[in-house]
C-alpha cells in the first residue's frame, strides 16, 4: 500500500501563483528557485503569453533567461505604424 505525502507549502504556493499569474505586476521579489519552478509550471500549463513572458524577463534571473534563449522564446515585436499620413487626399 503506497502512501502519498501531502503537498509542501512551497508547492501549494507555486500552484496558487500559477493560478493567479495574470494578476501579478512584479515577480522579482521571488527567489530564483521559486521563479524557475513557476516558469516551468507556466510553460506546462500553457499560460505563457506576452505579458507573463515580460514579467519573467524583468526578473533578470539567469536560469530563466538561459531557458528562454534555449527554447527560442521571443517577445512578439509589434510594428509601429505611422499615426499620421503624409498624403493629401483633398
């Protein structure tokens, strides 16, 4: 008969952070090992979008930046369109 240990408090905290990841404005106060765990779980859950990617990049965590580079994940570059037209249509 196998016995399952209850999840650790850290595991529950990371799962809760993953559930609410879209509401965070800054992840930099988190320790690197927690950031890495949260990043990997974010990828597994399919929750990585432009905003969340920028949050992880802003942490400047070397392990996460290396993983982003290794996986060739890049932010979407939105072209800047001119707001003023130089043509006279009149």
